[in-house]
C-alpha cells in the first residue's frame, strides 16, 4: 500500500466548542437480552474514542444507535452542534455493492449526500480513494478486492461526504499492519481537523497511540473509561 | 452539504442507474425471470392444443399468471442486493429520501419485467397463434398498466418481507392475494382485446386506479418499512 495522499477527507468546517454527542442512560433491549444498559457518555469533537470489550459487549449496538440505525429502548442520544447528515458510518459489513467498482460505489454514495454527478464530485471521490491508498482508476468490482482493500474502501465510503463525526465498527479487522498504521495516521489527521471519531475495535495495540479515550464495555455495561496515558498493560493484553 | 441541496430527482436517477448497472452486470433477475416466463408459456402451449377461439379466451390468464410468478423472482432479487453486505444501512444513514429508493426500485423492476415481456409476448402470440380482434394498441396500454401494478405492489411487499426468515416464501403469500383485483383487470382486459368482444375500457380504468392507489400507498409507507428494526 502506498503512502496516503494529501487529498484525504477533512471536515469542511471547523469544529466548535459546543459540538458533542451526549448519551443519557441509554439502554437497548432485544427480547430478554439487554445489549446496552443505562449508558451515559459524552463524546466531544476533535477526539478519538475507542470502544473496547468482548463480543456481545454492546459496542456495535451503541454505535448503531449513535448512527440512527437503531432506537434506544430507553434513554436518549442528543447531538449538540452536529447533524446526522454529517455523520459517517462504517459497519462490520462492508456496506458496498460487490458488482460495482470502488469508484462507482463512492460516486453513488456521494450522490446520496447531495453531491451532483459532476467533475467536482468525481475528483472528490478520487481524492478520498487515494487517501485510503486505493487507486481510483481500478475498474475491478469490489467482489474481487482483498478483505483489506474492502475495509479501506469502506472507510472511504464513510468519509466521502466530509463527515464531522465518524463512527467506525472494527475498521482494522483483516487489515495488514502497514495498512492499519496508515489508516490510523489518516484518522489522526481527521481528529486534528476537528472530526469526532468513535471506533470499535478488538485491536487495542493498533490504536493505543492515537486514541484519546478508551471506554470498556462488558455485557452491555460501561466498565471503565481511561485516557491514553492511563492505559494499563493488562488493557492492551485484553 | 445535504441531499436537500440535491433534488430528489437526482437521487432517484442515481438509484435507478445503480440498479440498472447492477442488473446489467449480474443479469440475475433477467435470466431467471425470462427463463421462467418462457418455460410456463411453452409448457402450456405443449400441454393444450386449443383452437384459435379457445386460445383467445385463455391467453390473457396464462400470460399474466406466468408474469406474476416470474416477477416474484426479480422482486426478491432487487432487495436481496440491498441486504448483501448490509448496503441498505448505508442508505439509511444518508439523508437521501426513502421514497427515492422505492421509486427507483419500482422503475428498475418495471424496466426489467417490461423487457422480458417485450421478448416473451411476441413468442407467446406465435405459440398460441394469436391475433387480436380488438384494438391492438390497447394491449400495449394494458401491458404498461399491468406491469406497473405488479412491480409497484411487488417492490413494496418484497421490502416488507425483507427481514422475515423465509422472505422468498413470504413474498408470494403477501403479494398474490393483494394482486387479485389487478390480475383480474389485466386478464379481463387482455381477453376482451384479444377476443374483440366489447370494450376493455372499464378494466383499464380499474387497473389505472389500482396503480395510483398502490403507488401512493407504497411511497407513503415505505419509509416505515425501510427503517423497521
């Protein structure tokens, strides 16, 4: 993978002090199973939050609720200074059409966000693709991409409309070490440009140097929240 | 930068273009639908040996039942693509309207089913030795209205059955009963035109009314269906 291009996705407008997402006693229950229990958190702009925990801990459900894909059973999620239109969401699945090329996928999703099918939009999509080290001229359908390429394209799709908030579910799964390091460098740049990033990962070692806060869940409950400097070696091993 | 700055028309065109491109590359729906419709027509042609008069009486029923079943294949495919890799979630988080997605799908399915009809209908006429005794141009109107009735309704109910465990089974169970008034109108209008006895006007008006009601209902209710958890 080549070095990330300088034409990466940056939020168009600067973050303001008021920009934050507040979760107030949020719970999500599926049948008899409580996926998320009474969680209160605040996510502030220009930071990278890392959600940690075992499978089934409720991290992805929390992210889906923040993206507006699921409604909390109780509690509330309030956006201060943000709109859902300026959120980018990357799921565990690729959210891409296998039969289309990377560029065709990005151009389609750009149109959903109001970017007309003109040369500006094309160059914007090409820039975002380059920022994740993918060749915009690659005509191969996504079904022939490697898993790592899919992950990077999926990240590009989430960034195509210059979001102010990025919600990323397992962005580094099946990505090689070099690609993961380039992706974290890109996320770090976005954070410095004012973007709020909330990511779910099992690979703490990949993000331990870029994450600002590390929030751990267990069985749907918030267990701990630590700043980067407060991380313990056992956290990284877990 | 929001979808409101872009017209719903542009998003509708983007959805339609994407669906046409996906189908052109995979040909999943077209191949399955074409093969199925042709098979039904050929089997019926070989099973019966009707006179020209009998053919005119039964052709409408055979043709539309064949296409009702064949359309189900395309309708299941259309949403299966959106569920693969959970792409529908990417649409749901975007500010694009649900109605633009629904209408794009209906138009796409209309083109797919219409294309297969355009190929199979002439063969059908040859197999059954049919020559319309009524105004032939009305057959085209019935085909357009009938196809729209099948796909507008079918696209909505296919979306409704999207998250059910056996969606392939569920779609016909939901779609066929509600399509009975449309199917009756299509068959009666087609038979009347082929036999040349009387006017098919009433059946065509009924079909047009059915199209308007179910298209509007689909547009109004689709957002609820799409965002159901």
